[in-house]
C-alpha cells in the first residue's frame, strides 16, 4: 500500500501468508498436493515492448456516462433490443486524434441495458463490422476448428453473469459474421432470451468469439447490463445521477490515435524463436494508459455527498487494487487516505450487509464491485483513484519489482464545494438475505488445476485447466470432464499450480466461496476440512461468478446447478468455464462443462 506521501510500501497480503507458509517459495508451492516439488517453468512476464503511448496530459476530460439502451419494440410482450456492432471513430482524449474502435450501437463502451428481475428481455446482437479485423489476427490459434479463410469478422456476445439458456449464452463457437452470413457450429438462433430470474446485479456483456476474444474486447466490444428490482430501489441507495457505472480498462495508443496491440511475443518471453508466427498471440497484455468509460486519464466531478459506483474491471489481463487518496494536482503529489469504499455488492448482486473496505479493493479482470463512497467530508478537495497492483499479479500489492507496465493513477475525482448532501450513514444495516448453499447437500467434489507448463506447436506457453486425473491440463477441445446433473450441488476446488493469479469464471451459475488454503495443505483424496480454510473476506461472500486464485493456493467454492431457494432457474446444456484474462482464455485456458438432465428425468450417463 502507499504511505501518506504516496510511496509504495511492500506489505504481506492476506494471501501471501498462504504462499509463504512452510518456508517454500511461490515456485515450490505451485506444485500439486500429491507431492510434486519441481517448480513450474518461469511464468511469462507479461507483454514487454518498446512501445510507449503518446505523452497525454492527464485529467483534461470528464468521465462520460454510457447511454442507456432503449428497446426497439417487444417480442412475446417483453422488451426487445436490437444492438448493432459497428466500427466508429471516437475521441478518447482531447489531444489524441480520433481513435477507430468497435462499439455496440457504435459506442465504446456500449449502451447500458437496464432490465427488471423476473421480466425477460430479448436481444438481437447484430454484426455490421468491416470484412477485415481492426487488429492483426493470429490465424494459428485453434486453426483446426476456426475457418480463418472465411470473409468477415466473427463475433458473439456473452452476457457475463447471466443465468440463462445455453442457446443464448454466447458460446465461443456460436459466432456469426456480418448479417449472419456465416455462423459457427454452435450457433442456434439470432434472438437471445434473457430470463432475468436472478438477484439484481451488475452484469455486463462482451464479445466471446473463439480465438479472437482478446482482440474484439480490446477493440471496444463491451457494455453494462444492470438488473434491478423493487427491493433494491426501496433501500434508498444513491440513484439517478448519483449512481455511476465505471468500466476500468488499460489501452495503448499510436501517435495517430489508433489502438496499439502487440503482434509478436517479446524477446523476454522467448519471442526471438523463428518458429513463432507473426502476428502471434501474446501471453498477457498490459496497456500504459488508463481508460475509464472510454476516456483516457479522465476526471470525475462529484458533489460532497454519497455516490454509488458500479465498478467493472474490463481490462484484458490487469488486476486492480484500488483506494481513493488525496491528491495535489499542481504538483502531482499523493497524500493521505480519502473516503473508503463501502461495498454493497459484487458479481452476483447485493451482499447481506454493507462492508467497509479498510485497505484496498481488489478486482480482477471481469469482476464487479458495487460500492458507495461518501464525499461529504472532502468538499473542495481533489482525490485520485489509485492502483498499486503490479501488472504481473500474484495476490500481492505494493510490489517494487514490477518491470512491466505499472498503472498507479486511474482517475481523478473533483469534489465540489456544495451540493445535495447525503452521507453513507443512511445505508441500511441489512441489504438482502443471501441464502447459503448447505455443504451437507454436496453431491460431488471436483479438483481442478490451473497450469502454465505446456507449450503449443510453436513453442509458445499454454495456460491450461486440468482435473484430478489430468492435472497438467487439457486443451479446450478435449471431451467434457465436468458434467453435473441439474439439481446437483458441487464443490469445485481450484488449485493454482502456476506462478501468477488467475480470475476464474463460470458461465451460467453463481457460486459461494468456502475459503482458501495452501496448495500443500490440501490432498484432493481427502475430505475438505472447512475449519482449516482461510475465511472468505466479507466482500467475497454472497454470489460470485469470478474468483481470484493466487499462486500456491486452493480456492474452494460451492455451486448449485439450478434453482436455489427461489433464486435462479433450471437450465441444462453446454457452457464454459475459463480464466478471464482474455489472452489466457483464447490460448487455451477455457473448458466446456455440461449440465445434464436430472437422473430421474432420463439421464443415461455412465459414471
């Protein structure tokens, strides 16, 4: 964390203790619990290039607020949206030439869709993008199943956090080109159906096309989807102009304003090997410019009162650990603490009660944090949204050895002298009832590994997901190994055998975290000792669809497949689970899982 003058101070994180127990290094602990002691291969150190974005003056543009989408009509009596992906030129900074981006309805980020719990919506996502991709495409990724010689750009939209039918989930192989001229093998229909039968939450939509998700999302294909209900409205939380969705992203630019994205693996990552294709996928991407709601280095003007911020980490690979700090704009000096975040919700909706974040708010790629900030005591002051997570994140903050691209200053906040005063003492003590998934109801335990030791046919590092039987990992196209039945409750134990943190996302379902422990302290052959687990942080409780797994640790989550205590709905079919660092997801850290019908409904699977 930073001291009162803003200088980084090395600290031990709440997870670093797990990694260092037993006197072993991260590398030694990253082996499996069955006794493996050989350290994994050195982790790729991110994308290191000689490129630097233009030197832009910070804090000259106000943070824009995404438009709210309007239905184009109705279908079966429900709101019907038509959202078109288009290429546009957009001003991302006052002093930067117009940047060509891709946007839903021609906006980066896309317009916010607001839906009501229990009231379904239909969306047709249409593709009106050019025939050629905005960014260089590596045609070696999944080249056995992707028709790269086909004209047009492949896209498919995934509602992240949606508890929805598999036909509308935006599967990676359900892609389509402009005007649906070409469609992928998993494409089933044009009109997606979102039942919205889940708790109100900050969801988001983004591209999910196999092999180019990283490029399509980086080009701009992402937006908010806010699910609301009367209970939440009756909590009297800040709303209207005092509720602001904020998507945090990192980008790099060329002098002409165009987006820069690396096309070759750096020498530091073994990129000098002539066998590597050009262009090539890179292990991770870290931009050198903070972009919030589509503006580079922006400032946000607020009144001295409480605000509700819907925070989304929309970056490709970067983690954030956030804190508001006092800031002297004339000198650029960082001072003492600003107002704390009071977290009221996470991925899957409201927490049971408000949780004050005393230190920093950790948010991995694709995670959401619903927070309230009280600015009443900071009238007339300037604050900075500060990040001290190193690019190569390992669950530690304040690292001094990050030689990649640090991004400490995210956004400036100007607090006005006067305004409609309201403080966070008005937050209710209880926000909602979050029904626990009982451990006694568990039908199955799964031990799932996160790996980085394999290489592809070109010698490039592969990130893979594994099982108890295949601990070194399986590629995406391998047969399904996770196949719960509808109504089952399972514990999924994610064991990180690599040397970097991974945000793991499950489609369809929301889960609850049981806790974490050292990899070396857990044997998948044994029953989980719940008393031995590190208790989840208060903000990790409730419903999650992404969980960060740090090096050398196992994170246990409990998940129910189907309706639970009046929440969610019954769905069967094929879905995905993957790391949400989208470079990893593309290559090859993504696996299918299949929810089968109940055994009493004619399930004929063989155990």
